[in-house]
C-alpha cells in the first residue's frame, strides 16, 4: 500500500502549484525540495493575465495583486532612436492585466497558500532515485540529517527543473539546442525618468543589420527597481551556429559569475536612452538559453511539468506561466484518478492537451529570439492583429479542441459566436442571484474544484416545461459526475426575477448586465459545461440529460 497518493518533486512555482491544487482537490500529497531555503532571487518575474485567472480560481490572487505591479508596455530604442511604443492593453472584459512579480515573492505566496491546507514543503530533501512499479512508485529520499527514506507513492510529478531526475527515470527524451549568445542579468535600481510601469528594450545593430548589443529592463515592485538582461560582451558559446551544444540545458548559470555594478553601468552607459546610474544590486547571474522539450509528458505513473518538460528563451514571461498551467491542468485529473472516479482518458489527456501548448510556446519564443538576433526587432502592437497577438502573449488563446475529454462536434454544429468546446471560459460581470443585492462575476461561480454546468434560459426555458427539462439535466449531470458538479440556471436579462419560483434547483443567476450573453452567445435551453481548470468541456443545444450524461462519461468512470 502506498504511503502517499502523490509525491511532488521541486518546490518552485510549478511544484507549489501542483501541490496546492492537489490539496485543494482533496488529495494526500508530499512536496520535497533539495534546497534548505528558497532562493531569494527575482529570476522569472512575468505574470500573465491567464495565470492571474488561475490564481483567482485557486484562491490566492489577492496576495498577488497586493504585491505585483502592472506591466503597461515597452519602450523600444533601435540604434539610439525611439521606435513606436508597445502597449500591453487588453480588452476591458479581461479581468487581469500583464504584471511583474519576483519569483521569490511568487514562491512565498504559493508556499503560504499551500500551508493553509496543512502541507509544508519538506526542504533539504533530495530525490535520489525513482523506480516505477505496476501499482506504485518507489522514491528514495535523502534527508538533511542523513536519513534515507524509501517512499511509496501512487504517482510522482517531476517539477524538478531542466535537469529533472524524474524525467530521466521516466525515460523521456529532451531534445533541442542552445543559442550561442551568453547573457547577463541583474536586479538593480536605476534613477532615470522613463515612464513607470514600462519595460525598455534598447538594441544596437551592426553594419549588416544584425543585433550586436542589447539591453532589456523590466519594472519590478519597488522604487525604480528593474530586472536587467544584457548581452555578455564577446560571448559565444556554441549551439545554433553549428558548433556543439549537446550538453547545454536550460536557462543555465554559465560560469556562475554574474556582472557587478560596474559592468551593468557600462551597459547602461552604452544603451540607456538617457543618462542613468545603477545602484542596489540585489542579485546577478550569467546564462545562455536553450530550447528543449520532452517527447511525452507522462510515462505510466511518472509525470513532468514546467522546466522538466520544456525550456525556451525567456521572452514574454512564457516559461513560468506555462509551467504553472501544466500543474493546474494535471492536478484535477490526478485527483479524480486517485479517487477512482476517472476514465482512462483523463490522465492521457494531460499529454494530449499540454504537449501542443509547449510546442507552440517553444516555437514562438525561438522564432522571436532569432528575429531579435538578426533584426533587433521585438514585439509589435501595430496592425489589425495586435489584440490577438497580445491575447496569445497573455496565454488567453490556449485551447484544447482536440482533447479526448472535450466535445468534438455538437449535433447541430458549433455556435458561430462565443467560445467553442476546448476554449478558455471567459469571465463576465453583472450576474444577480436571489440572495445577494450586489452583482457577481462568473469567475465567482467557477472558484471551485468541481465541474460547473451553466443552463441558459431565455423565454421558453425560463419557466414551465422548459425549466423542468433544464432541472432534469442538472440532476442527471450531478449523478454522472459523482456529485462533483455545481449547476446554475442562468436567465437572460429580459426574464423577470419572479418567472421561476425561488428555491428550486439549480440555483438561479440573472444575466442583468447582458455580459454573459455577449461573451458566450448562448441559445435558449443550451447547456455549457466548464471543467475545473476553467475550460469549456462541451456545449449542448438542446440540453437533454442523455447527451450530458454521455459526455460526462468521457471523464467520470
């Protein structure tokens, strides 16, 4: 018999997300990390709008909003001349903006959140080996006091970085290459008068138009505090120029020696758009970037997430955010499986859904890095596709249309408007309930570890036989999901509040502001099923119990 349901290896943002979500879903888990204390460094700092939505559902977004700062856009300078400013402004219906938060703060917030479930990170605990067996995994752990523990877990999730032991034990390939340039990074304060909240990119080009000098400065919480990334002078480390880079993995620390204030000041003297002085160096490092990804996200009872599954250039803050969403995707599926309620497709869907996402992110960041190398250009907010480009950067366009858990094609076709099965479920405001005088958000209803069924009633289904059929759908779906489903009747703004007797199930919310109708384009009598990770599982029109039950059996045994 296993000692624990799930062992999570690695207590960075990805591992902490996995453990916290497993505990929120009621799973017994342990999380170990070889470091005795967390590293107090900024490291990954970009927090994307979709990640803030994830943290909203998890119940920890308030802390992030209190400690992060907005990332409003980017000032671009090419050969000392200003280029058009990039604005990171999304449509007003998107609840959260782009933001920055030092990784050390992210880890602290996640650790405190995990502790609310009674689970602490077991630090100075190193994974030495993993052996998979038919019914469990044996993990050998070395503790700080010299004790060796043989732990038996039903599943192991490797969030242990680019050199992942879990990935190696699972026999997963990790193919890719390294870029030749080496970079320096520093966490400093600068005294310039550039607009607050904007990052700054300065690039110089050689006679052939290729980049030969570069500085990126990203704002962080604090007074004029920035995360600086710079080309290392004269750097050349092999890789995509044709020389060997077979041993280079990850956002590595190069020779381990970061720049001092004098070296950082020299770069600022060359590339800053106005005279400035750097001070208060908190941390620096040197590195070069690689791009690699696994061939599979799972082998039996072993899973990988985050840097253990994919690494790529640190452009647009995609790495940490993609890893957090790996963990978010996996946790609810492991929870159903541990409880014996999941079909075989549930765990298989982890690779089916997340591997294409990693392919897109790696491909996009590598393409962007090559563009910057050869032309010095960066993200643009011009043109008709600016909004879609920003949404992709924000990871709001991540979707799972080909997942085995998602409805592939409705009987009467996918609606022409509104999100399709596999798409992210957008938020909307102005929902009124019978027991609250204030409006609610849809995300308030989705802040649950269960599936959520939304049954839309306009005129015909607001009362009488139509309403009775929707109530029967809710009852059937609740049974098919073993009770792990919340249902709501969403009525149109035009439907009077007294059109349906108070107290009937499912509970009612009224789309008083019309935002639900605008966001989802629902049809009278339609059912929308949303998964615990905030993605549409299916749309059913007309909603009938048999169709809902058949679809839920893709997920629930």
